[in-house]
C-alpha cells in the first residue's frame, strides 16, 4: 500500500486540492482519492506532485507492506 503526505504538503503551501490538480493535470477528485488512499498514483503523477512541492517522491509517498 502506498501512503502519502499530500494533504500535509498542501497545507504547508496553502494549496487547495483544485490548485494542485490544475498544476499536475488531473481532476480535483483524483487528488482527493489519492489523499484518502483510494488510488495509487502512476510514477509520472507521483513525480509531478513531488516536483510541485520541491520534494522527492520518497518524501511525499511511502510504501507500506
């Protein structure tokens, strides 16, 4: 299972789900589903999200068994 810290990073950057979605080219619902763990991002999407937050993929996403 992939866990993420998207909500935490959005708060840090004062960014809404809609703002982040627009910056990475997905719908707001996709960001919401990622935050709730309902959806695992593609590598490209994970990379783009991390880039928005000036972080590494590993800082935003972690894999838990």
